[in-house]
């Protein structure tokens, strides 16, 4: 599906055609995005905001149009609710600091889950240590789904925020956001959604979700590296203390005092990535021209096809087997009860031109709960097809035969 739109996919690795199945780490980039970056630098490169000359005005207009494009893409009420960041990790660190400084006192509680990426664990740990707050974790049931009964039991009068992954970057499974957000809001608790692994694989509508914050990275959705989004309801953003100081985020500065800019600029200190935002918007236009629903249906069908193929290989253990997944399948291979190291599988696949990810996937607490140090992970994108899966399966069988 549209493989020809992605130049890097024509590349050969060790003399073999590249099969790229590491999309959860980062997606490849369409020609439309590459052209947009070249055009931006060639046609209107100039620092944005406050510039009176033509190039600055054009660059500013394109940057703010990109903000409106992102707002529309995720169903935000206003472009004011879209903060440009460096990526999901930056967004979550920003929120953890700002929310902590504004709302958290000693003994208050933050809730996360057992499936979180390190970027939705460590910033909250740091904030809790700084503010003497308590971090609580939703456990997993035996089927590797979140124990929502235990989640309800964790909610208390001291709970200030729940931060939860929409889709696990290890298991590929979805959290029940409707229930999680609903239970929190009944108790006036804010909810942040980490959408890094879901934004490319399902429709995100922050209005329908009614989440208070949402974070994701552009590079996970075929767009430039180094730019991301923190969405926040205006009600919350207006109250939060800024994360960084400098240019752009100010209204007035004196040596005695500083007043802050209006939303969203009070959270965007320094020169923003206006080239990246322009290319990000052009990529979203490209995806819409392909058809988002068509992309999602294609990936869901391909995920089912890949899991069935893996199930037929002796010794393969799929995590969260049989559950619906959004673009991610993690597994390990056992030979006579002994684990074949994921790294060895990954290396042998690479020699056959197949790119997969191995290790704990920056979710070490989860892989520890699975009883392993890591897994082999394949992750899908719009440009993958059944031929890619067939080549991967053939390569995996060769790797297993060699390692046995």
C-alpha cells in the first residue's frame, strides 16, 4: 500500500530488499514530507513571530496553520490547546513538571499503569520525589489486560492525575480509556493519554475521549523527528506554571519580574521547530489523501495475518496472543523450553534485510512482569504488506533453524 511513496523502502540491506518492521520505534517518511522540508528551507526560512519582514510573516503563518491542522486532526476545540514540543517524552516531562509545580503537594498521588513506556514512568517518579508525592501503578491481570477493578481501588481523595498509554508499545493492546477517564472524572481527577503508539493506527478524538491532556510524537506518524504535541484542555493549561523560560513565552520582562504570554506560547520558550511543523502538517494532508480509515483497516488486517503466521511456528510465544492489537506484535522463541535470545533473532533477521526491534522497548517493568529481559517486536505501517510478512516469517524460520 503506497510503498512507492517512501524512498527509503527501495533500499537494499546486505543485498536484500529492505523489509522495515520497526515502525513503533519510528516510521519512514513519504516523499511529500521530504519535499515539504526542502521547500520550507528553500522558500520561507526565517525565525517566526514578531518579524515584520515577508519571510518571517510567511513562516509564522505556516507554523500557525500547522497548529490548526493538528488541532483539527485530533479534534481539539482550539489551536490554543496545541503545544509544540520535541516529542512525546518532552511533552510528558513538561506536563509532569508543570502539573507538579502547580497542583501537587506532599502525599498527593499519581496513577500510571504496568504497561507504560519509560517516558510515562520516569518523569512522574522525578516529580513525585521532588514533591514528596506517591506514584501508584495499575496491575495486570493474567491475560495481560489492565486490572480495572484494582484501578478503581487505587483512586482516592489524594489522586490528582492518571497518566495512561492508549496502546502498549510492547503488547500492542489498547487500554479501556473510556472507563479509565470516566472513573477519574467522576472524582474530578485529570487524565493524560500517551498516544505515541496509537496516533498512527486509530482515530484520535480528544473531544470524544474527554481526556485532559494527550501527548504524541510526529515521527511515529510518518513526520519529522524532533517535534511532538502536548494537547491540553484550556482550563488546565491556563493554570499551569510554565516549564521553561526564555524568548516567546513572555509578555513583559524586567529584572524584577516577568509576566507570561497567552496560550499556547507560554509553554513554547525559544525558537520553535517551524520547519518541522510545516512538514508535519503536509504529512497529515498526505495521510488524509491516502485515507485514514483505509490505512487503519489495512494495518488491522495485516496484524491478524502476521499473528496467524507466527502462531504456526513451533516454539514461538506471542504476548497477549489472540487479543486485538494496534500495529505491534511482540514474541519470543523457545527451543526445547530454553529461550533463544531476542538479540540473536534480530541480528539474523537483519542479515536477511528484515528490520525488527529487540530488547525491553523502554518498558522494562513490563518485560520484567512477562518474565523476560526482552522480546522480538514487529510493528506495522501503512506501507507494509503481506509479502513483507511472508519474507519476515521465512527469515524467522531460517534464524530459528540456525540458532537451534
